[in-house]
C-alpha cells in the first residue's frame, strides 16, 4: 500500500520554562513538546503519524485540513487587571 501524505497546521506555544508546547488544532489531544523549532516540527510529525495510525486502526475517519486555521492577535485595553 502506498503512503499518503497529509499536511496539518501545528501551533508552537512558547513554554515559560523553555521550549515549546506543540498542538495540532485539527487533531484534539495531539500534543508534544521540544526545545527548538526544528525539534518541535519533527516531534509533531511523529505525534501526528501515531495519532493517524491509531485512528486508522480503530476505523475512525482521518481528518483532512481543508482550510488552515488562522492565528490573529488583538489588543485589549482594560482599566485594571488583578486588583
């Protein structure tokens, strides 16, 4: 059987203690972490592969990302925080 290549968006969230936590928005619970960006991407590939293999083994549909999520930043002004 020929391998199928799928592309998924990943989010690298800086960890306050160093490195990054990596999540895959389309695959709930698919999370990993690493220190550097390249290590994060490699671990994400590994985590996604395991996640997809588990879906296939249990007969679950494998999600495809038709439209990638969009990350935006917004600024908010507040009078007081944490008082």
